[in-house]
């Protein structure tokens, strides 16, 4: 019954994502919005949960003010990426008021005046004075969004009801679907294949920065062109666009926070809020934060390999290995106009801090070499461990550790092993390889996902860009 209800809801999540993405990115102009609102809302009246979300985000009952965080996941942060730019849009009964997209320093120049101090969940950090650009330090995105909300309100004196986080993957997708963008002022053609490099190069050493202007102006120019294009789309075309936006939401490239409790619970229910998934099963999340100013995180191949060994008493030991390889050499040299005598590169040696979330009271048995696992507190009911990864370009690095899960598997004739692998917010595709070894006398019976079997072992291997929930059932011979 539950799966049927979720399937029915899924039929309506597509138009909701259309509305949400268009609202958040301000891709619909004032004159066209009421027409689209009426068509979408009319189709949603039978679905009370969707109707609540639509009413809230579209400001149909009361005004909704949305803060948009443009998160650069080439410069990774636990919350999705470095917050380089901000947008702000108000919706009130079909009317839009849109602020220009601004670089984060427009507000962060005065971040000390906001005086937002918070005790970090990481015991090594203590009390932290947060800025907008560094507000995405938690694994749990609602915590990051709420932090950004408070700081922005204090600095701008503007109200915020909703926070929307988007990565460049969203703009890349919209350009892919609507075609290249000619920016005459920059003498550039922006495509879905060069948008990341183009924006980063313009921000670091482009025309606007050389002239002392806001270096993120190019982002406003791109969004303006997309606004004009999407204004001309009919509802069927917008729904088609939303199919891809739905996939981007599944891969956590679109994240939504609401200060309204009921709305926030719905966002969590349908995994749109970037929160840590709550589960009593085996849980695993790895996320990273770039420690230097390079933009190398977009060019790293990642593999998570885990071998589960179920012991005779039902306890489970896991050998884990994280493999990282920066596939691009030192690239994109430039001179910063503000430091004209120093040659640097957009992509260079990557230095990141890796955090791993494991079930509460997991026992770390061992780690090898440079992994040096450190306990870094708790978030969302999970224990957090971390280590620093320094990648030389084109040289793979492996990080290995072993741990014991804080529960035992039980059953006379059957037992079930559940594992939930959460995809990081704003993450990049990574390979997941799981191996399961059980005591003699037990046979694999079934799984909810395709698996392989060899010599009594069960394997799950896939390149993923979304959460994976794997359920394995074994029976006694």
C-alpha cells in the first residue's frame, strides 16, 4: 500500500520540481508566472502534500522569500560546495521580486557584524564564528541552510522562509537542454561542457575582476538568458525539463530547506532536504571538504570498497577502503589581477578533509598508513570520523580502515543484512563495491538490487550518483 501511495505522489513530484527549480533559480519572469501557477496547482488539488508544498513555495497563501545558494562543488564542502554566489527572490500571490545574483563577499565583507557563533558538532573546532561562505560545514544540509538563513537575515535585513541550494550541475543541465549561450560582453560561448571551467576562469582572472567589478556577474548573465528562454516554454516543455531536474534532486544537486515545520517534514520524507538519512541498519556516508583554494574536486575518481564479514555469533566486521585519484594534471594557469606576480592554477594538487559517518557506537578496529582516523563528533545520530587526503595529480591514493558494527544479525532459519549508503550533497559519481561473506551453513536467498555471486560470496558493484539501500536475505542450509 505504501509503495502505491509513493508512486502516486511521484506522478506529481515532477511538476513540483519544475516550480521549485524555476522559483529558486528565478527562471520565470513576472508576466508568465500566474499562468503556470494556475496550471500546475489545478493538477495538484487532489494531492494534499504536494498542494501544501506548492502553496508554500509559490507564496499563494502568504509571501515566500527564498535565499538561493549557488554552491561550487568543484571546490567541495560537506554542504555541497563553496558558496560563491547568492540570489534572493520573493513570491507573493503570483508576483515575483528578484534581486540580482551577487558574489558572497557582497555580504561577507561585513560578516563580523552578523556575529553568528555556534558550537561545532566537531569537538576539535569548539565555538565557530561563521560567515556565509563557510556556512556549509555540516554533513546535514538543513543545519547548513538554517545557518546561512540566520547570517543572511542579519546582514541583509531581509526575511527568509526557504533556502535553495543548487550546484553548477543544474545550470549545466539547463544549458544542455536549451542550447549554448552567447555572451557578447565576454566574447564567450557557454556550453554544457565548458560552463564549469568558463565560470571559474572568469571569476579568478576574467574581465570583471580585472575591472574591479563583481566577478560573479557572468553568473547573472547566464541566469538572465535562461530566464528569457524558459519564459517561452509551455507547461509540457517545462515538465520535460523537470525529468532531468528530478534526477538532479536525487543526486543531491538541488537541496531545499524550509523554516515551516510541516513543509520541512515533507521535504525530508521525499529526500529533498539533504539531511542525513535516519536508519537503524548499517549506514555509510563519506563526504569531503576542500582545504585549499583550488577547484580540483570535480576531477577526482572515487571508489568506496567494503568487505562485510558476518561472524558465527552474528557480529559484523567491515574492511573499508576509499580510493581517490585526481585524473587531471595541474591545469588552467592564471595570474590573479590582485596578485599579478604570482602564477597559480585553477586545478592543482588536491588537499581535502574526508569525513565518514558510521552507526553510533561503531568500534574502529584498525586503520592503515596515512588514513589516521580521528573521531570528529556526532551528527544526525551517527559517529563521525575523519582524515586528511593529499592527492598528487594522476597518482591514486588508498585509505583503509576496519570497524565493527554495533549490532548483531539474528535469526534461526533466516537473517537479513541491510546497508544504506548515502550519497553526499553536491557529490560526484563514485563507484561502490560491496562484498558479503557469511559463515558456512548459510545460503544467499534474495536481494532488492541486482547482485553477483562467486564462490559463496555476494557482490554488489555499481557507479552511483544517488543513495543506495541494499537488503540481503540469507537462509540456513
